[in-house]
């Protein structure tokens, strides 16, 4: 009963607004565009944020990635043809990290090697990672066939290789995959498994195995290929000695990630003369991305707030005019026995209907806009329930807030005076 | 005071003053009056004599400056705005010179208006609205807007609306003032019939042939009762 009366009041409000279609529509426009832009901007922001988060999540939120870089000093040193440039992480760094950081659950050393590989009469350059079994616990990869590296592969220096899809496609093509013998450099490796690889990049940080073709045990890489590399670039031959290209570590707890990263940096600074390493923490990036998103949302919220404020003022303005225009009607209703409260309700409901209707249309517009953006530009957008409900709630609140004053004005109308003026 | 329960309206030394700047206007000045239930009164007098003010007081639209006003034995002088609204809603029907229909509502909806505030459901209200329209001879105009009606028809709609809450007291401020004499006669016959059905009617008018329909004619002068004629 009470419910049906509520619905009836809303219907009456709508009827009244319908009497002034054009005016009501124009009044609503402020809300339509205000709410529409909020919904659209929220979903674009959410989409961009989510994409960034996903990219970062691929890097592992618990991970600390330490990479070897050629220090500035080393880069500028000119030692002629014969000079060997030495830099980067060492096997000792790896050992020290294992020994001194209990918060690290897994530590995977990485050695990057480019070698000519051969399978039958096929020849190609292969991008090889020398690492341990820890890698596969640290950077989980879907195993497509066979297995990944094992502890014994490392300790017993077994010449086995786990190929990535890239590598497998390059090398094996149509052949039967597992059990094949591949020659890497001059040594024979047995293919024991194939894994899927992820690709992706977040700012300067790359997925560790972005362009990897094969994984082999670190001990094998070290024994077979050594630590010296020869690179040819721009006609010059560059000789380098690098023990480890990367050490990827995983903390046991999110809270330990950043303190541990700092401690590692501290330790490395002690043992390295030059700054020939770089520490990246995906979590820090994640935090940064979140902070950026928060800032974005605040800016967005302010813009939206202002536009909704403008919309609300527009509605209030029209409702005030409407009250003046309908003074006589109010007088008639009061003379018949309507209480002040009922007059307030009538006008408040009209304002709320106006603003909420505007809000609903705005949501419709705001949902279509990101869909169109995604359709035309491929930019990801995400509609969250909050991104829809929040603007709707706001439009309701705007209706109440900006409707109260005109409604109170309406209730103040003196029926005797209202009925006297023609 | 013998028939207390038979008195529907009782004014005792009623005073209504309006402040006009420093000047005070006594729109009602020491008016004492008993109106018996079921009687038909015409209030007459020159412009500004306080007729409308009297009607507004009796109709609970306005409050006295001093004095007592009792409706069916109950003093309403001290009631607040809400309570007065409730009196109007439940006990009083108003008819105005300029009809005062709500232009954007249909005849049906205008008649139903008091029922909405009485909390009637839509179905029952519609039924009652049709019934009242039939009573005033406008059942074929239910879906028209006031602007599509003649003056007499509009006043009949207003009367139907005034009857919706089945009030004991009908108040009419110059109900024929905006109508030609033939149409005015029609409206007066309708009021006479309602009086015949037991309604108490208080009507303000300037015209003696209209006042002739009433049993009691109250003449106002400068906010006071000049004389009362009964027939
Ligand atoms: N709201 C008001 N403020 C000030 N003075 C008022 C107010 N209402 C009425 N008056 C004054 O009170 C006196 C009585 O007014 P009222 O409207 O009762 O006269 P009336 O007899 O109905 O006149 P008419 O025949 O012209 O309708 C008038 O002098 C009028 O100016
Ligand atoms: Mg008057």
C-alpha cells in the first residue's frame, strides 16, 4: 500500500515533468552529460589501470629483479681491441643472496647466452637462458610437454634443454619434440620439455623471458660456454665477461619485498665498485600505478563533481522558476488540505525524478561511450558496478540536495495570497 | 447555547488585524456568530468589508488575531498549520469565484485531488470522481482540461471537487461572480440542492438575487456584522 503510493507519487512527478517536455529535457541535460562523463571516464581510467596492473602482475608482485648493466665507467673506458669489459652480477652475489636474506623464498640466477644451434640441417641463432629449477617456481610457465628443469640437472650438470614455444617453433617445426637432440654451440642437448612463454612489457621493465628460446641448467651453461662473450656491433668486436645477467628473487611476503630489495641494494653496493646492476621491483611499479590511478581518479572526481554541481544548480534554477509559476496550484492544493510536508514531497520528487532520470540517461551514454572507444581504438575499458552505481547515487543525492530549497519555497506559499492573485 | 451540538461554526469576539506598515487594518473586528448545522448563509457587504477574511477564517485557511473559533464545538484557534490543513481536508469544501482548478489536470483528476491527500487508492478515487462528475452533470467531460470548459462547467467541476471529501461545511466566495446570470442561476440551483441534502453552506456574494437563495443574510461593514436577515 505504502509502496504503491510511493510509485504513484513518482508517476505524478513524471506526469508533471512530461507536461513541460522540452524544459524538463533541457534541465536534465546537465545531469546527463555530468553523469555520462563520470561513467565514461571511470571506465576508461579503470581500463587503463587494469591493463597496467596486469602487465605488472606478470612480472610477479613478490619478485625482485636484479639485472646486470654496463656501468657508466665501463661504458666510457676505451681499452682498444683487446680489452675485456667486466661487469655485472657474480656467482658470489647469487650465493650471498641465498645466504643472507631469509625473506627470499626463491632465487633464480640467470645467464643469457646467444649461440648457434643446429638440429639436423637447420641452423639458427638461439637465445638461451642458463638458470636453475628455481626459475620455474618463480616465474610459473605453463608446461606444454615434458618437464621443466630439475635440481639434479643443475647438480649433475646434465645437458638438457627446456624449449619455449618460440624455440620449439624455430627448431623443431614439424618434428617430434621431446627427446630430440639439439646442438647448441658444439654441444648436444636433449630436449626434455616445452613451456609456453608470456610476453609483455611495462615501462622499462621487461618480462624476464620475453625473447627466450631455451632454458638450460646454469651449471651446464657455465661449464660449456664460460663467462666470456663476444659481441660484434658496428664493426667493432666487444669482449665482455659477465657471470650472471640477472638474479630474480621472490620474497615470502608482500611486506618483505621492498625492505629486502633495499637490503640487496645495500649489499651489492658494498661488493661492487661500479654501479653495474639495477634493481627493479614490480611491486613498486604496481604501487606507482595505483598511485597514478588514484590521482587520476581524484582529478576525474573533481571534474565530475563540478559538472554534477552545475547540473544540480541548473535543476534547482528551473525548479525555483517552476515553484513561482505554480504558486496558484500550490495555493489550491493547500486550500484543499495538502500539508506543507506533502507540497515539499511533491516538488522534491519532481526534482529527484528529473535528476535521476538524467542520471540514468547519462549512465546509458556513459556505458556506450567506452564501448565505442574500445571498438574504435582498441583501448581497454572496464565498467565496474561501482562505476555505475556511484554516479546514480550521486544523481539521486543531487536531486535531493538541489530540490530541497525549491520545495521548501513551495511549502512556504501562503494559500490565501496565492489564491488571490490572478 | 441550547443546541450546542447543532452549531457547526461558532465565532466569539473574533478579531483579524493586518498590519499595513504602521497602520493596522481590522479586517474582522469583534465578530461573534453562530452558524447552525445545515443552514445556508449569504455574506454580503461592500468591497473590503471583510467578507473573504471571514470566509478564510471559517475555512481554517487563516488564523484569528484574537477571539475564539470553534468548529463543531472544537476550538481551532490554537491549532498549528498541519492540524488546520487536516481540518480543511476532512471537514471543509471550498468554492472560489475564479474556480481555481489546476489547469494541467483533467476534470477527473481535479475532482479527485482531495482524495489523493486523503490517501484514497487510485481505483476508488476514480470511481468517486466519476460519481461526483455525474452529480454535477459533467460525466462526459471527465477527460477534458479546464481550459476546454465554459465558466459554468468549470464552477461545477470546482463544486464536485469541493464535495469529494464529503464535507459538512461548504464555503463559496462569490461563486457566481465570474458567471453570466443564467449560468449563475444554474450554479445556485446546484448549491440549493446541496443545501437540501444537508450541507451547511456559507457563501459570499454581492448580488441580492444570489443571496436570496440563502436563509440567512449576513451584512458586513468595516469588519463588523452590520445586520443579519433571516427568511
Ligand atoms: N493579506 C492582507 N494584508 C493586508 N490587508 C489585508 C489582507 N487581506 C485583506 N486585507 C484587508 O482586509 C480588509 C478586508 O478584506 P477582504 O478581502 O475580507 O474584503 P472583501 O469583503 O472580501 O472585499 P471584496 O468584496 O473586494 O472581495 C480589506 O481592507 C483588505 O485590504
Ligand atoms: Mg472578497
